[in-house]
C-alpha cells in the first residue's frame, strides 16, 4: 500500500467500544517495555582513498582528517507511513500509523559505500518492503476477532518489536512506534447482517462488548450525577445553616443597635433642653447689649459725620488751591521747555549751516585742484586719460550731491519728527509750526544757493539730462 495516499476514515464520534479499546491501549502502553536502539548523534564514517586503495572505518573522537580522507555523517532520521486494512465486510477499518526513528550502523554504511551521500533515503527504499510486509502480516491476523477482548495494544507492541528486529537484522538501529485506530461503521439495516459477516460470533462479541461498555459508562455517569447532586444538597444545607446563623446574629445586632439608639436619643433630648434654656438666657442678654450698642453707634456716627463734613470742606479748598498752583507751574515749565527747544533747534540749524559752508569751501578747493590736474593731464596724456579724469570729476560731483541729498533728507526727517512732537502741544503748536515753516524756507533757499553756486562754478560738467531740482535726485 502507498503510505502517502491512505488516510484513516474518521468517525464523527467514538462509539463505546472504540473508547474502551483506546483505554486498554493506554493501559498497555504504560506497562510496555522500552526498546533502546543505542543511537549515536555523532556517528560518522571515514573513507580513506589513496590511489587504487580504499578503506572505510568509524571516526573516533581524537581522529584528525587528512587530505585523502572524506567524512560522511550517519544521522538519526525519521520515517513515517500508514497502513490500513478493512475487516468483516468493511464493518471495521483499522489504521496503523507507524513512526520509525532509525540510524544506519557502520556495517551498513560499509556495505553501501556508494549510497553514503543519501544514506537515509537508501535505508527507506531498501527496507520499505520488509517493514510493510511485517505490518500487513499482523493486520491480517486481526480477522480472528481476539483483539476485541484484548485490545490493540499487544498488536501494536508486536508490530513495533517485529520492525525493530527486521531493521536490526539489516544492520539499522531503530525505534518503532505504532498507533492503531479502529473505526466501526453504523449498521442501519439488521437484515443485511447475514450477507456482511461470515461468522456471527464476532459481531455478537462486538455487540456484547459495546453493550457492556455502554452500561459501564451509564453506571459511571449515574454515579457521578448522584455524587454531584449530593454535593449540591450538602452545599445548600451549609448555605441554609450559614444563612440562619447570620440572620440570628443580625437580629441580635439590630436589638442592640435599637437599645443604643434609644439611650442616645434620651441623652440628646436632655442636652437639648439644657441647651435651649442657656440659649434663651443668652439671647435676652444679647438683645439688651445690641440695643445699647446701636444707641452708642448712632451718637458716635452723628458726631463723626459732622467732623467729616468740616474736614471735607477744608480738604476741598486746599485741593483747589494746589490744583491751580500746579496748573500754573505746568504752564510755566511747558513755556520754558518750548523756549529751550527753540533755542536748541536754532543752534542746530546754525551748526548745519556752518558745516555746509565749510564743506562747500573744501569741495571748491578739491574741484579747483582736480581742474588743475586735468589741465596738466591734458597736456601730457592722450584723449582717453582726459576722459577718465572727466569721469572722475563727474563722480565727485555726483557723490557730493548725494551727500547733500542725504543731509537734506536727514534734516527733513528731523524736521518732521520735531513737527510731530510740536503738534502734541495743545497751546503753542501753531506758533511752532510757523517757526518750522520759516526754517524750512531758509533751508530751501540755502539749498538753492548751493546748487546755483555749483552750476556757476562748473558749467562744463553739467549734463544735459541733469535734473533742475535737487528733489528729483
């Protein structure tokens, strides 16, 4: 049979007979002897080949391989396959699931040197027929029906022992494990039993064992139910006793609590009566004392009100005088600050005017010097040198005008800042605005004068596209 294609048919639920067979199989497993194959995890064979000479031997722990040595491991491998048989007209199906762990010996490897790279597969292919024949022989012997009474564990042990002996004779160490599962088909038509069985005694034996197992299970289930019911009744009885004890203890606690509550209420009533008497006396004394305090407070309040009104009048007059004096002082301080600010601005304008005059003189000197240099360079150099000198003069002129423009912008900024500060004064902003306009007029005249003087002194350097107004720059 092909072990890869046969799979056991699983019944939807185990019958009582199947459960009994499983139980006795488990009991037999615990009593079975253990087969020790003597596996060696580090077993290796060494092939020494030098020219036409070849020798094989087992590798020892202290062995050192040479160039002519080749080592092959002999590992412990696992081999699984299934075998199935049907008995009694397909009424009973028995599946045998075999698991074999094996390891080739040195003797087996020496006898099959050509298969060393795939030694495990070689063992399976060589011994597969022997193992399956051994299993099939044991399965065919189950037709007599003795296993129904004894169980399948002895059969499993015999199969394991025969496999171990067979492979050992082939110089292969092994440990075989066999597990057998039995599946019974249901009999729905009793009239067909005669055609399905050649011997009715086996079927009757199965029915008797099934009935006995079912009866045993029913008795065991009934016993367990009785035990559970008795345990439930015992628990209920203990709970009832515990509840009665708790109720009795609770009644005692309630009686004691009621007695204690009665005593506390009586004590509270006595204390409340005493407290009411004391509070009544205190209330009368407090009312009399409050009436005296109110009368005294009214007298003191009337007297205090008169004094407060007199002092308030004095304070109002004093505050009015101080307010007038303070306003007069503020006006005087404001006038002095404005005068100082005007003088300061006048000094600043004078300084700016003087600085412009000095710069103008220095610029005139530099321009005259540059003209002299241009005249000398005109005599000694070519036309290109003269052009460079003229460009230099023009650059000087433009830089001078840019400086003047920057100074003009700075003056305008200062002027606007001062104008903004001046507009914050509510009393004299018109006067200061007029003064600023006069200063701006003077500054414009000064700028026009400077421009006019420059144009008069350097008419040849003026460009046709030169702006007429300094503000256009």
